[in-house]
């Protein structure tokens, strides 16, 4: 698919945008993967011989066509598709010169080094914007470029704790619960997505004015922002929220309920469903399915505010009734009544789900080492400028020669000299 603007033919939304990506691990790479999916030419700059830390964060590792483990972990593969890999030692002057030369031909620069590190290499925003005034320079750190914690290393796990998320995640304390992190690195992932939005906005500003800018993105800032209604609950209501397990602080019934196990299940096996009643009309339908319509007329439960205040009495009544039928039976009845509900799937069930298949949420790649590599696909669906699916996650330094030859005019002899000195 292609469309034209002036004399240019465009295939993807960000065609013509070049991103120089000096980020590692997850937050920065998640951002640049999204930009790459949208069509940007993302050049992933990695340390010679070592590469991004996550290449070694396994097992599991990708297996080659002979069934042997490669050197690339599944973790790395999850956040580096549609990028080109360039190895370059930025601690050496020759490596810094390469980065500066590439900056002159790039639109975006992203890094997640400690505060002040890039200045030591002469690759800070002030230095690079002097080379390219339109440059959008994005710094991703744990705590930002200012503030008393700016020099600390910030990791997702610690940020989930410091940013309040673990204080509201997990089972209730009176039921034996305690602090619980989320099953994926959400502080990293949300920071990556916020960084993508900020970069796109800054590119728009640069397009209109010719002026680049420095983006200061911090995991702790993002985690505090992502407290969303829970943060507002505290600021408006003045009460510190507590862990509520699988229940919702502001909506009832909006939680996990145990149901009767299927025939043949072991006595210790338990099964569950999610019920997510969002308004009073849905609650009336839910009660009808449960054959407990009188609850929807009871003043203690008729409105959501009343249900929140009386959840201690209501939830046990609902739980007792839900134990009388199986997951399959309840889901069929609730879906027919248009009551929001759902199963709790393991990952094998997720990837076997017919709707996940229909939405093509698994991509198949021909990797140089595995001809049928499966990875989760981008969720972005665009009718005119579809996301890219042309570059599988790169091998370390796979594109070094082509990038330096194409953009900087380096000859094979010059490239070999850089390689001999360990620069690339």
C-alpha cells in the first residue's frame, strides 16, 4: 500500500524519519520498536561483542533451525523488531565521531544512560543539537534529569514499589496478602509508550518550527501518572488506598469470583471468572442471570455507590450463587445477557484463542537462524499506513557495514580498520 504527498510515495506513517537508538533493556527499546513499526528507520547502536543486555536474559533463547540455542533471548526478541543493529564503542573518540556523523542525518536520538554520562562522551543534547538543531533528543532514566534522586539507577521493580503500584497490587492484607509487582515490567513499558507519544509531538513541533528539543522521560514520573484513578482517589478523598486483591476500589461487583469446577476436576482444583459490572443497568442484568433480581431493587445494592459501601454484604451473596455453575455455563449465560465478563487464560490459552488468531496477533518471521520465528505482533491497526513487518529482530551488528557505508560513505577498508581497533 502506498500514498503520495507531493512527489514522495509513502508506505508507512513515519517513512523518512531516522531514529538513532542508544537505549537498552526495555523502556527505550519498547519506544523505538513502536516507532520502527510505524515506519521509522531505527538504528540500534549496541556495544561491540556484547550488545543489548537483554540478548543474554534467558533462557528461553531463540533456537536455530537445528534446535540449538542461539545467543539471543526471547526477551530481546520481544522489543527489537524492525530495527537495524550497528555496533559502535561510544567510549572511544572514533566511536563518538561516528555517532555525531549519524546525528547529522537523524531526526531522533534516544538514550537511557545515567544522568551526565552522555556529556562525558560529548553526546549530550547541547552538543548534538549544535550539530542538528532539529534533533529530538529523548533521555529515559529512572528518576529524570532533575530532583534529589536523579543520580540513582532506576529499575522497573523498584519503581513499581516507590511509585505506589505495589501498595495497591496483591491480595488484601487481612486475607494474607502483601506487596505484589505486576507480572510484566509495566513502568518500563508505559514509559516507552509515553516516550513514543512525546517524540511524535516533538517531531511535529520540529516540522513546523525547525526546532528540536530535549525530552526528559522518567520511570517514576510515569508510574505516578499511571496511578490514574487510584492517585486521584487519594488526592481527592484523602484516604490511602489499600490492596484489594482482584476487586475494584470504585466499582462493585468488578472482580474475580470462584465458580464450580468442571466435571472430572480434582477436588483441590478451582476455577474462576471475571465479572466487570460497570453500571446499574448491567448489575440488574447480572442479577437476573443469577436469578437474584431482588438484589437490584434493594436500596443497599441498587446503585454503584451503595454497592461500594455494602460490598462486604453483597459479595458473599454473589459468590455463593456463582459456585453453583461452571465457568463455561456462567460465561455463556452472562455473555448472552451482555454482562461484561471473561475467563482467566493461561498464555497457551491466549495464543490458542480464535479471536487472537483472527486479529493476527502473532507474526511469523524468517530469521537468519530460525526460519519460522513466532513473535507477538504490533496491536496497531491503520487503514492507510500499515505497520511494518519487514525486519526481524537483528543479530548483533548485523547492519554495521551497510549503515556506515550507506550513510557515512565508509569504504570496506575503512570499516575493517574500525573493526580491527574494536570501534565497531
